[in-house]
C-alpha cells in the first residue's frame, strides 16, 4: 500500500481501538483544556482618556461608589504607568509587549510604511484573550477596539485583526477610536457591521455595551455553570466628543463653578490624605508650555467661566455613568455568586487630554484636525444653546484646563511622556485572592507598567505563558508579573526600567529616575531636550536635575537609544509629513463608485476616500420622484445630504455644526439625473453646484471642507441613518427613507485639491527643481 504525504491517516494518534464494528472498538474522547478548579473570572475595565484624579479612590469629588468599594477591598497602584495614546496602550495591555514591537507606534489611523506602524498583531504575539481561551476560558469583549487600522475597518476587509481573530468568542462595539454615545457611527457584532437605521431617543452607548457584557455573562452561566470567563470592557467614554445623559448631567450642576484651580487644589489634598503620593510632593504650577498653557480661572470672563463649567459638568456625568454601569455588572456577578472569585481591573489607556484647546469646543471635528495649514478663517468652535451641550446635537470637548485638573497632580496631557500623559488610576479587586493572601488590600507606590497586566493576570489565574503556540515560537514578553507586589506592600517593583516614545516625545525610567522630553515637531533629537527627575521624591516632575547630573543624562539617553533600536521605535517623526503618508494601495479607494439602493452604510474611512481634500461629483439617478433622502454622508459633527421635501430638492451642508440649507427648486414627477458637484479650492474650501437634468439649480456659498475625522458617519443611500446631517429635518421625518424609485448614486472623485498633501508636495518639488 502506498502512502500519500498529502493525506493524513484518519486513525493516526487515536488512543482508543478501532475495529470493523462498534462492538469490536473502544471509544475515546479528546480532552478539552480546562483551567484549575478555582480559576477566577477576569474583568478588565479600560476607560479612554481618563486622568489620574478622576475617580474617588484617586482624589475625585465625582461620586464613584462602586469603584470606592472595589478599591477599599483591593489594591490601588499609585505609580502605575501606561502609554500616552490609546492604540499603543491597548496593544501593550493585551499582549504584554512594548507597543512598538507589536506595531503600534501610533493610533491605528496611520500607515506610513514602517514596522513600528504596521497596526497588526502578528501570529507570534498572542493576546491575553488567546492565551486564556487556549486554557479553557470563555472570552468576551465589548466597546472600543482600535487595534485595527482604519483602512481595514470595513466589511470587505479580511478581519485578521478584528477581535474574533485575536482570541475573543464574542464582540460588540466600535472598531475605531471614538464615536457618538447617542448615535454610534458603526456598531459591530462579532465579525459583522450592523446595518442600523435609527436609535431610540433614550439610547446611550455606555449603557448598551454594559447590557451586552451582562448578557454574555448570563448566557455563559445558562449554558455552563463552571467555565471561567475573561471580559475586556473597553469604554469609549470619556474620550471626546463628551456626551452624557441629561439626568447624569443634572447631578453635577454648579459643581465646577469655582474652576479648575480650586478643583486641582482639592483633589491634590485628597490624594495626599489618601497616601497616594509621598510626603513632600509639590503641586506644579499650571501648565505653561506654549500651546499647552492654561490660564488662571479667575482671569476668565464670567461668560467663559459659565460655559467652561458646563463642559466639566458633562465630563463628570460620563465618569458617574461609567461607575453606575460597573455597579450593574458587579451586581450581576453578585447575583450569580461569582463576585468573590472575579478579578476586576479598572484603569485608563492614557492620561487626560488637552485636545479641546484653550477654550474647549462645541465642534469637536473642527477642533480635532491635524492639517498643517489651517486657514485664518477656520473656526474650531460653533455657537450652541448651552442647554444642548452634552446632548446628541453637540459634539463638545472641555478646555485643556480641565484636562490639567484631570491629571492632578501631574504635568501635561495625553500624548506626552510627562506624567500627565502616562500616570493613570489603577484598581485591582479580587475578594477571594485577598482572603487567601494573594493580595493585601491597600496602596502600592511601586513603579509598574502597562505591559505587566497580561503576565500578572495569567499568574493570578495560575497559568504560564507558553514558549510556543500552534507550532509558532512566540516572541518574548516585555511585561513582568507584579503578583509579588500585590501580596506584599514592601516588595520591590518588578519593573525596574522602561523606555517610552510617542510622536517624538521620549522618556526612560530606571530605578526611580526618569529622563523625559517635550519634543517640538521638527526640532532635532539631541540631548539638549532631555530633562531629568527623581520621581521618588519629585513625582510631579518639577525639579530638573539634568544640569546637575550630566553623567546620568548620558547614561539614560544611551539606554533609551539602545531600547529604541531593540523595540522598533525608529524612524522617529521629523516634521517631514511622512507620518501622514498612506499605503499606495489605498489609491484604489478613490476610484468612481456606484451604490445601489439597499447598500448598507459605507464605512467612515472608506467613504472619506471619495471626497477628502479633493473635488468630487455625486450623480443621483432616480426613476420616479418621491419624498425623502437621496444620499447622506455625515452627522451632527459635519456632513451633507440631498433630499426631497414637499416636492422640492434640497441640499443640507453641516459645516462642523453650522447648518446651511439650500433650496434647489421643484422636482417634477418622473425620472431625473441630479448632480451635486464640489470643487476644492485654496484655503480648504469647497464651492458647490446642484444640477437637475443638466440645469444648474443652485450655487450655494463656499464652505470649509470636511477634513480629518469628518464626516464621521459613512455614506447612506436613500436614507439619513443614525445621527442626522440636518437636525430640523430629523425632527420632522426621522431618518426620512426615500419613497420614490432610486436607481443609483455614483461618486466620481476628482483630482486632489490645492491643500491636499500630494498637491503641496508636488508644488514644493517643482519649486525646488526651479532653483537647481
């Protein structure tokens, strides 16, 4: 008998006996992996952009009774550090490796073509979910993912880096970094984007993902009474845009009228009293660095104070709501009799943010742009009735003074390697572990790092990280379990040194000293920008020792350089604009595209490639006139829609919150071809024409282009889904599905406009050639 090397013997390796009949055979069943008998459930609650002082256990005045109780019976790490930006922090948390090694030097919204920016978790880097799943855990995640590149977030992608391919049994949430909490732009269940037209008026995303998490746990227990689970509950809150439920906002009315300076002093006093900081710790002056500075609250006008206080009321309401939803989850675990043997970790991906600018904004997407040449008439804010702030019609963010207060007592913000960007609250609770001496409740001042979470949770679960998985040799981890620190308050830190880098901001920690930079884009990377602090006695980084200890500066800067090469940090951003470069394969996304009725909403990034920084035409072919929306793209933060109402054609253009309505005249019964043409002009502006059957019907005034993250909601055909472009139209007709006969909508992208990066680069190259 010949053997075929491509054909496996179906009986090979079977431990039973095979005969011709059942009577002559002995059965055997494969053993499925099961964790130890007392294996704990694991819940990791990760909040987005929450600063060090924003919860009760870390000095906040915001009522967080659930977290207070968890901290009282658990451990608070007062010297826990993370990455200063979301995707890198998440990659480090879920893998135990430094984020540059995983491929997340930046948020998953860039693709400049270097290994550290690959935005894909390789097969030889298992996630915590994969390792726990291999050991017999059920694995669930809800909320923000942000570990898949924006260009790979659409329904046609291979989904290699979506949650279900990274070890999770179930997923529900938003793949991208932010969303509207009242009208999420694209919800995904497991591996499929959900095609949702409208949300109920009382819908709130934080409540929804908590409902989903609770449902997953209840379903597991209904089917299996013993299997432990890992739940990764990743909130989009408190990331901008800040939106909260009216009843939550109401509880915080008037609380912040005294301003950020008073709030910061009070939180600092509470932190000292709680033993979170060493005696002698000083509160730094207000942030004063250029472009990051914060004015004294008393220097603001009464009108500014009233508006700014309202922003902080909304932020506090978000924190409040997170705690309420955590209570719903812990109550469920208590009702199931499982809270005692559940490890709960609560922390933040990075520190509080200054991205709202000095004044804050009611127009998040016009403030949150990164174009190098914004024109002088650009307006990063819009006027809004104060009663709308925090609701579905406003996309707000607080002034950076509140971000400074959020990070009390530390300096600077998210994105920086100073403590304000990287020191965040950390609470770990495990009642059974405390009872059995595996953790001693209280505060720990030892330095620990985000990469330590995966090895610590594996160790607490009684599991070892394998050297090989599915025939692949695994990369070594960077994190080190801090289980000895949990059990013994006097145990030394298990993480003695650590490099960090984010958009050129650098730091190196070793044995209590920290070398750090505040890098200015385009500035040289030399030793002149290093500052040195002894954070054992100066945790707030006030007293720069660099001039006194040049030897230590040299030693630590060389250590940073070696770590950077070892971890794939290079190349560093240099002001050349290369960070904005994208994979040339994306050029296919700017080809003409025809969409038919019934097409699910086009994903945000895919939609943006048809219009961003360029001219474009939209051709709508209808076979029979009717009432309703023909095409829509965007939401309350910016977008456009063509619709027919009362027999007339209209263009609605939402300019980052400012609504422009144009009447393009009557549309007679029958078939028509409607063309909406946009011409990109200098100064990031568009001029428009609306034509019907070749006749120009309207030439609306020029407007600012929608760039950056706007329009944030994708393209819909024959309906305006979820968050509307025009709120007045939504109030009259909700989603206003087209009632006529719509044949097709075709997008024809034109040439990049004068402010597009490729146009600017070509002009510079031509100018340089002229001088050669």
